[in-house]
C-alpha cells in the first residue's frame, strides 16, 4: 500500500538546511510535499492555503522568530503538529516552546531523529484528532440529549405531565422536575410517599387510588385511575395516573418498583363537563324550537317548554311568568320540576320600592337583562336560600322574555350544579329566551287576527261570523231533543241621529255601554253578538215555550234600555226594537232563522211594536198571554185574589168536617176568573209562590175569624203547588204563613201524588218538618200517580183523596169500582182517612158509604162557596 503524502511547511531562512531536513525525511521513506518560507506573511498564507500536516521551524531567523511562528500556527491551525529544528536551544527555551504548543524539538546536528519525531507527531495529532472528534460527537450527543431532555421537560410542562418512581414500601424514590409545579407545591414540599400523596386527594376518591394500586400489584400490569387532588391554594384539579411496573424487573413480593405517569386533566374534565352542559342546553333549545313549530296555544307552549327544560336539559326546576301590568307583578303561568309552593314564596312584584318587588324576577323585567346566580345557597340576593338548599337548587338564571323591546315575562331555570351558567351556556339560553319570545309574539299576533276575524273590536262581542257558528252549534245540539232555540235581533232606535249629533266617539261609547249591559248577568245560556253598526243579536237556549221567550226578551230589553245612558255630560234614554224567530218552527238552520228574525224586526219597526215574532199568530197569542201575566201581577199587588171554600163532609152523618180553600181571581175587568185560566200561568211565571203563600195566610186568618165569631170552625185544606214544594225554604214559608192563625193550627196541606214521588227522600224530610208544626197532610188525586207502597207507608200523611175521575166512573166501570175499593182498604190498613172528590150524585155517595169511604167532597153537598156563603152554612150547621 502506498504511503500517504505529507504536506510539510518549513520555516527556514537557509535553503541548504531545509534541503537537509527534506532529504532526511525522504531517506526515512516518507513521501513529502514541502513548502519553505522565511517571512511571517508567507507563513500565514501557507497555513491557510497549503494546510500542512506538520510544521518544521527554525528557532531563530533574521526578521522572523520561531516563537512568533508558533504563535501564528496556534492561532490559525492549532491542530497541526509544530516541531522546532534548530542548531542550538537552551533548556529554558525548550520548555517555553513546549508550553507554547510545540510537540517536539530536533537539533540540526541530529537530523536522524527528525523522521521519528515527525512520524510520532503525526500519529499523536491523528489520535488527538480522533479524540477531539469523539469528544465532539459526545458533546453533540450530550447537547442533543440535553435538548431532548429540555424538550421533554417542556413537553411535560405543556402536556401537564409528571412522573414519580415508587418503591415497594410506597416511598417516592424520585420524580420529575415538573411534578411539584404540576400539583402547585415547592420542590421541598413535595410529598415523599403514597401516604402523604393520599392526604391531598378528595376523601371520596382515596379508596379509588388504593384499589388501583392494589390491582396493579396483583396483576403486575398497567392500571389507569382518575381522581381529584386539592392544591395548597385550595383549588381542585383532576389527575389521571397510569401505574406500571418498572421495565426489566420481575414483580416479586416486596421488591417491585413502580413508575407512575401523572397528568393534569382538569381542563379536559371541565371541557367535557362544559360539552355535557352545552349538549343539555342544545337539547332544550332543539326541543323547544320543535315545540314552537307545532304549537299554537300559549298555555301549551309555556307548559311544554318547562317540561322540556326538565326532561331534556336535566334542570331541577323551570318556570315561566308573564307580566301582569295591572297587578304590577310577574305572574307564574307554567312550571315543571317541583311543586308551585317555592315559586309562590318568591317576591314577584315589579315595583322595587316595595319588599315584594325586590326579587330577581322583577329586576330582570325592569332592567331587561339576564340575571345569573352561581350559588343560591350563598348569594345574598337569594331570599329563600334554605328552601333552595332543600330542593337541591345551586345555580339560577332569570331570562327576560322580550317583545318589541318590552319585557313581557321571565324564564327561570334552576340547575343542581354550582356555577352552571357560564358565557357559552348563556349565549344559547339567550337564544332560547329569544325563541320563546318570538313564539309568544307570533301567538299574540295570531290571536289578535283570530279575534279580529270573530269578534267586534269596539264592544268585544262576537261578530256576525262567530254568531253564525255559535248558532249552528246550538241548533245541532237542540235538534235531537227537539228543544226550542230563540234567535233575537235588536235594533237600537235613533242611533244614526245620536251618532251624527254627538259624534262618532260618543256613539261608540253608547254602543259599548249597550254591549256591557247585554252581557251583564248572562248565565251562559245565551250567545250575544254585534252584527252591524246598531244591530245586536242574541241566540238563547233553554226556553220551554214562546211565552218564556217573550218574557226573557222583555226582561233583557228592560235591563238594557230601561235605565238612561250617560254619555259624557249627556243623559240619553234609548229604546230598541226586536225581531224573534224560533227553532224549529221558523227555520231549521241559522241562516233561515236569521233572515226570519230580521223580517220580524222590520215588521216591529214598521208597526211600532217593541218586539214581534216571525209568526204573527204567535205574536198575538204571546201578547195576550203577557197581557194576562201583567194583570196577574197587578192582581197580586191590588189584592184581587180571593178564596172560595168547598166543604168536606162525613159520609154517614153529612156533617162538615173540613173545607178546601180554592183560589179565585176577582178581576175588575174580567170578573170572576176560573182557576184553570190563571193557575197554570201563575206556576209558569213563578207567581204561584207568592200567591200560594198568600192563600195559606188568608186561610189561617179566615179560620181564626170563624172561631172568633163563635162558629164551629172546620180544618182548612190548602193545595200546594209543585213550585212551592220544590222550594228550599218550603217549611219556613209554611211556618210564616200560619203564624197569624190559631194555635194549634187547623191548616192542612193537599199535595198531589206525582209531586211527592219526584224527590221522595227530600219530600219526606220536608213533610215531617211540616207535620211538626201541627199541619196535617193529604195526598190529592190519589190513583193517578205511581206511588210505591213501600214509600206510602213512610209518608207522614193523614188522608188520601181519591181522584174525581174514578168516582165518576164507578157505577159504569167495574175496574174503577175495584180500584176505589182497593184504595179505601189500603188507606184503612195504613190508618189513613179516605176522601172522595167530585161526588155529585146520591148513587155515588151510596156506593162510597158501602165501601166504607170516610168523607166526600163535591156538588152533591156543596159547590165552592164565597166566604160569606160558607159562614152562613157554618151557622146553620152549628
């Protein structure tokens, strides 16, 4: 193998000596490429351009010192071996040269040594170079390792990681530099064992870490565990710890060591919690938006919104309140999640100067801002902190519901977590409140449109469209039962004149007052509407007859148009005309009835009548009946009613044992009116109660008068009307009527069989109370009803009156004879007396006597007599 060429730089001022040095090197077999210089500048240039492997230099040269050359070589090429070649060199200079960086020196008188010195210098230079390269590589590796360690440290800091090595006894053998700062302690305060570490954990999580450590020890495998750790500053952090055996060790009892990686996952946990919370709010937002699309009812919207907040959003409670400006408070209208008691305990007023107005709901409405409470159990703004704690409420938000920049209500949400409502949740919740507000506004507009479509805006009554619908509904319901329905149209007289003279505003005020009066005291049986400028319509149900319809119209018109109207400073007396059509007589549908009522109204206006029915004959008949009704009312006021008395006699001796009081009407215009012409009307219009009470009182007074005249006064029987018996105060009325008569009283009551059986239990109670007053009771018209024998035995009655129809038929109809005989036997078996009504012949009296009937009443003995005639009869009988 060919030896490498050595580049040799020679600093020598004597060329011959330089040649000797080169010859000696070549003679030793070294291949040499020389460069000879004798000046400093040439030396420097050679160092930079020639890059010699070795430098040979004379120690002393004219103008160029060897030590100067050494200094230049050390500065420019310190790794190149430098050998002094000199004639003489003292020991002092030799030491100085070696200290300056020369590797050797050779005397010119001993050049044989030069090749050895050069070879050794080159080898040493090569070794030094290899060492330097190795050191450089080591340094680079160390630098890289330090960089990696620094990077790892930075990565651990950024990743919030740390680690600890634990011995078998739980002692911490070592830990990363990042671990103390990770848990917020100074390095000197770092826990030294697992026991000390556990002290920093949340009490509920300590057992979890112990269990993970035991599992790792038993299985000898990696185990993950998460827990909460409290920093010295009081803050809680979430730690994820990975426990695994140290690499390369065999897990044997008492000898294992563990490497634990610890990471602060607080932010991840909080982010996860925020995501869960946001998902809850998103679920509520989505559910309510879906609700808004399908719901058109305000109450359903608000109730369902609260339910969705609880079921989808997992809130503890939700409620919505709407502003009541009149009451100046927030009125809760919907809630879910708890009882209403907590809500109604809250101050809900809107006026902040009053105690009830210092609540959060009122403030949210007044200031039109969302109000959040992070911890309801600590915040002084919460007045019901104890109640909130009992119900598990921790945080709260009050969101104003806004329509056109005005607060119309609040949405309140209660969460079980402290500080639930952060900015992200609030952004969504504000959107939620906005959506609910939009839905409320939409419903309000829809309701207003519906209202305008079906209601008269001025009076608030139904308009013509809604009136038609309601009338159709009433007719459909009445048709199967064939009930009467009356449709009445009223026309306000002189309204156009009033409107023109007083002005539109006063005319509107008059219409409002008319509408208010028409609506007052309405029991729900009527439907009222304003169908045009000065026309109102009423459709009513429940009327039993045309007469009742007429009376209702009369009462309504008197109530509405009787009292004067006051418009500003003006007092007006207004009248109206009415047209009436009846279902089903005058039409089977609303449209036909309406047209016919309008036709009747036109005739009423043209004829000057207050009201007319569509059928003229009906109007005439009703008019006659109403005229009679008015006369009966006046008759009661003027004391035109009188009593006639028909005797009841003992069948055996024909002796008067009682009389029946019968009402007659002594009319100045009509004369003596038979009872069948006015008693049914008295019952129909309700006057029978007053007339019946009068009859009882009059009979008591007449009986007392007979006794005071020294006559043998018989007991007086008075008929009781069904309306009287049905009165709740029936017993009190009887007691009051007889109190001016004799005591004990001699008044009896006659009640029809069918009337008693209407409410048997209730009537038994009333009749027992009447008996306690000393009043006897007879069942009138017995045999025409459907008495139960079981109840007959329980009734507090003293006698039965056999209906006159059976008496008249006895001698011709065997069945009638049998029935009368049965009634007599039945009565006697119950220890009741029997009175036969309508006895007109001796033959009838003979049969009754044979059947052992007790008493009779009829024309055979006497017709009903005026009081004077009866007194004369009593005088003759005495």
